[in-house]
C-alpha cells in the first residue's frame, strides 16, 4: 500500500443503497451503547431505560400477537429489551430468546430474572459489535418496534438492515409496529432525523433493497424474504 496515497484511495466513500431523503449519510463515528446517553438529561420520560415500566402501547400489541403465535422451539431476537416482557412471555415456549439493549438497567434487570434460555446483551443495534455477535441464519423471529427511530445516519441504518437479513433463517421474519415506526428521538442531543419516521411506503422502499417483502396486519408489519412468499 502506498503510505502517501490519499485516504480516499484506501477507504471508498459510502454509497447509499436507497434514498428517502436522509441528510446525515455518514455520521463518521462508530455507534456504541453511549451514543444517545446524553439525551437522558433532556428528557422528562423514560428515554432509554424501560426496565421498570409496563410495555409501551406498540410493545403490548406485539406481545398480544406473540401470545398466540406458533413459536414453540423457535429462536427469537428482541431488539430493545425493556422490562423483558417478551422473554417472560415466551419462556418455556421459544427454544432461545436473545435480547439487546443500550440501557444498563434493562441489561441488569433481564439478567437477574434468571430465565432459562434467555440472554441479554448490552449492544447498540447499529454497531459492528452487534452485526458480529450472532451467527448467520440464527433467528426465526426478530422483534423491533423501533426499526429506524434511533438511526444516527444512513450508513449505520443500512448496516442494521444488512444484519437483520443476515440473521434471519430462510423462513424467518422481522416484526415491527406502526406506532414505533412513527417515533424519533428529538430532545436536543444526537437528534434522529425526521426522515426516519417511517410509514408503510418508506418501509417497503427500504425493505425491497434487501430482498424483503412487507405484509401488514392492522398495525403490525412483517418483513420476510421476498423469494419465500
């Protein structure tokens, strides 16, 4: 490698795979669990830590669906641990439940429950660490009621969608909720761009780039591999 060559010759510029109007294409830093931590000081409601809260309206709707779903012996990933309601609901039903959170209290609370076949990971879902944590094709069901809400930039949101596709089993699905798609972080620190407030059209536009189709059931949205429909 030529040590004197310009950096641009060593590191290709990020080329977005879709365009829904984002201004922050590459934030220029690696996401971690502290990326949005400073925002807690500006919020008067639980922003990152829901360990001591009842499930939000969107999470409660997802939980009602899960309670009736045929997930016996399946592998489940829950992005956004909260009070571990998903793990408590699926304990003894799903084969394995993994969960990720950026909130230390959620991480501790989940670990202290002592549920069998349940693991909680302190990770930012947009990070390389998350992208590399689990084996490919590991999950039948991935739950995230805020698919784009905390995106720091398009580069790292694209990394997250790439990871979701890599983690899905051939017949697996991602489940999200309309209400969570509408919520963005806007408290004066590391604000999320309003463009990441998703609707059905934006979600389909993004999903199609990754070979995913979107099916809507009331306020729930299911993303599956398009070639499996």
